[in-house]
C-alpha cells in the first residue's frame, strides 16, 4: 500500500493560513475581508503596548475578543523587544506576561507567537519551549507550500507583497498530490495604508477564498492538525494505524482519502 500523510481535514490537499502582527486598527478592515471570503488569520499581539492611546493606532486589549472573534489571538511578546538581547528571566517575563494578558482577553490558552522584528537565537528557542509556546513564525519566506519541519522556526510562503495572482493560481493549480500544500502569508495590516494597496489583499483573498478544495485555518489549527497527523502510529506491516490524538486525521491510502478518528485504530484495506 502507498500511504502518505498528505491530507488536511475533509481529505483536502490544500490549506491557507494568514499571519499578521502588532494589533493595529487596520486589522479591523483586514478581518472584514477575511470574513467575506471565509479565510482565517492569526494575529500576533503585544499586550503591553495595547493601550489604544499611542500614535501607532493599536487596538486596546479590552477590544481584542470582539475584534479578533473567529480568528486566533497569538503572542508577539509583551513590549516587542529584540528577544535575543534579553536575559533569560526577561524573555520568560515578556512571554509569560504577554500570554497571561492575551489569555484573559481571549478566553483560551495562547500557544503561538511571531518573533518581534523577526529575530531570535537558539537560546530563545530553548526558553520558548519552557513557557508554553508551541509555534513561532519567522520573517523568512520560502515561496513554496511545504509544511514546516520545526514549528518554532515556521517560515511563511511569502509576505503579502508577494501574494500575487500568479502565486494564488500556482497554489490552486498545483497537482503534486504526494504532499499537502500550505499557503502561508504574513504581514502588517498598516502596510496596506502606507502602500495604498488594499486592492492587493482584496484581490488575493477573492482568488483563494471560498474554495471547497481549500482548508482555511489559523496558525494554531494548522499546528494542532499537523502535530496530530505526525503522531499517527502504524504497525510494522503498515496495515493498521492508531490515532492517539484528540482530532480526526486524514491520510491517503493508494491515493484514496481515509479518515482516522480520534483515539481510533483502523485496519487499512489493501
């Protein structure tokens, strides 16, 4: 049997996730566009700066639950420092306090982040694992659709300036069914005002959104699903599979989609 871990929920081959930083007022307009086209985003927020009173047009933390409903609230460190320049204690404080504040606003555990300024070090990576951070987005991009090997160094497909019609059509048209395709776009919503190019993201979302062949997910939903998929346990003969996770996982067996329910052991047909 040819078994591949190449399906997203529903047996889909393709997934899209979006990632935006800093929690600024332009997020409201961006979320309206996402919602119109059935797209989900993760918003990485600095709770220590979210007073709503500075010159950066930040959304106050009291409005986080309302503004980001249906999307993911994620961490971006308490005060947006260069994490690699801090002591271990300061990194722990920045991340735990940001998590604590965001969780009070969101009402659920905050388990992901993006790196302030996109910078980090091996020491920071080690610390993040001790403070409950399970994924972290970098500013490096691949221009491809592969899944990350290390979620604490998660590289996006592109910044939204690269979210062109050509990229969208390449994603939708790609026919390599041997592996799943994840399109991951990141940016800052204030850039659309600065660059006067809201039409860029509107056209991109119109092209890739509301497509039954695509799974639309937040960053943490992608993390949880891929982690569950990679946790499947196969027999030596590869004819029996056990899913120890809490979610249904889809795989392909001889190019056919097979669902493995949470906690289920399934005998695969030859």
